[in-house]
């Protein structure tokens, strides 16, 4: 059965791969893009997830086009890496505001309609470092760990309404976010991954579409690693 899907940050990287995977299976897919243009073949709405009014307007635009959002993929995220003693309060709160509070804003806006429709899937894109931590990533790891608490609380609040909330924790995925790392750093990270390689964004997308499927209807509050064994199941 075709569903209405909204992927935040769906104009590139993992979000784009997720949006394309849903579109390929026949769902009605909308993506938010903060900058640039949306992908040519997908319905795009401009939205900065740090602004609740923009989030509200984006959902309203998707509802007008396709109807209520049934599957939310909270994917938009940023890094502002630096060591704790050098990290400014702004670097900390900016990352939290986008990665964690941004996901909260979207989940809150999606929830009312999901409750009314008595069906919903929320999938939060976290990271392996949310549970393992990362040097230079106090802000990012905190934001990604916070998503676990969000998903598990939503599971408790809305579980009886046929709404699931899960976390996908990718490891080292080949996108713009990791392209900024130098070759030496990449080689060092790859050495620590049991699979011995980075993953393509498609490998995350396949897990997300499965989590949104009827087959995964009894999975909620889970953290699903897609990390080649890097976190060893956390
Ligand atoms: P990219 O940097 O390639 O893409 C990030 C996306 O998020 C872009 O679409 C960007 O929009 C959007 N975005 C950032 N800030 C905002 C904002 N304030 N409002 C709306 N959209 C925003 O990253 P990836 O595709 O690699 O990452 C996607 C998600 O996966 C992130 O949450 C990331 O933390 C997570 N992740 C990535 C891993 C990796 O190895 N790549 C590993 C683990 C987790 P714009 O184009 O306008 O900048």
C-alpha cells in the first residue's frame, strides 16, 4: 500500500537515497531541502528544521499535495566537530537544535495526524557515535543519543495507536558529510570497521524502507545499526 513519506534533508546524501528508495517502491514522497533545489523527480519543500514555523508550513504543503504524512524520516543533520575544551556553547546548541530539536519539531508536527490516522512510522537517523561517543563530537554524539530517548518515549506514548518510532544508527557512509575527512583519516576509520569498508547511502535506505513496512510493524523503540559492525550492536 502506497504511503505518504516525508524525508527531512532529502536533497542529498543519505536523505536523498532514502527518498529515492521510497519513491521506487511507489510511495508518495516529499523531501525538505534547506538550500538549493529539490531533486527533479521528487516533491520538495523548503524548510530549515531549526524553525518551527517552517516545519509547520512544510508539513502543510505536503498535506495539501499528498495528504497527511504517514512515514516521517527525520534525517536532517549537521556536524560542528571540535574538542570539548574548544567547543563554544553556540557550536553545541547549533548541532542540538538541528539534529535533536529539529527532529522533535518534525515528530510533534507529524504525531497529531498519525494518531488521527491510527497508523504511523517515525524513523530517526542517529549515528553509531550516539552510543559509542566520538572524540571531537560531544555536541553531535549528544544530539544523536538524544534521538534514542525521543524514539523510545514516543514508542511508550503512541504504541497503542499503531505508531512505531525507531532509530537507525549508520556508521561510516559515503556522503558529503564524510567527504571532508582526509584520506589518511578515512583509512584509519576503515581499519576499525569489521566490514573493512564504508557503506553507500543506499545501504541505509534499504533498512529505513523496511522499518516503514508492514513487516516491521512490531518493532518500536529499537536502535538498528547500519555500521558494518563498527558499534558491534552497541
Ligand atoms: P549531508 O551533509 O550529505 O546532508 C545533510 C542534509 O541535512 C542536507 O540535506 C542538509 O541540507 C540537511 N540539513 C542540515 N541542516 C539542516 C537544517 N537546519 N534544516 C533542514 N535541513 C538541514 O549528510 P549525510 O547525508 O551524510 O547525513 C544524513 C544524516 O545521517 C545526518 O543526520 C547525519 O548526522 C547522519 N549520519 C551520517 C553518517 C555518515 O557517515 N555520512 C553517519 C551517521 C549518521 P542542505 O543541503 O541545505 O545543507
